[in-house]
C-alpha cells in the first residue's frame, strides 16, 4: 500500500450539501478500490488562478489515503467521468 494525496476542485455552483455529497463519492471510491482514508480536509470555496471550464472559483477538497498503486488509474478514470469535479490531482507522498 502506498500513501497518496488527492486534491479536487468541485464546481462552485453546487449547493454546499451537494458539494459534500461529491466529496463523499470521492472518498467512497477509494474504499471500493481497497484503500483506506487517513485524513480529509474541506477547504471550501476559493478563487482559481485562472478560469477552469468557465468557472473562476471552485470548492476545494483534499484527501490523504493509502491504496495499491494499480488502483490509481481506476480512481483517476472515475474522477474524470464525474461532471461535478473540475480538476483532480493525485500525487504520491
């Protein structure tokens, strides 16, 4: 098991409750792929450095987790299919 850090930017036009549901979907997908979550942080709405898909701000969510290295490609593919996630970046710690 390797340690990873994921930073996600979620659409800002969602209600706070819906944004938290998207965060739950993100963390649940780690568990479904055999991983475990170490730490979750909700950073809230922040202004972006440049527009992403015509949005000037986004709802930030950070996740520290452990998972097998072969599951990362599955996680990234799932996050790209989710229309509520503007950007997802997963890095090895």
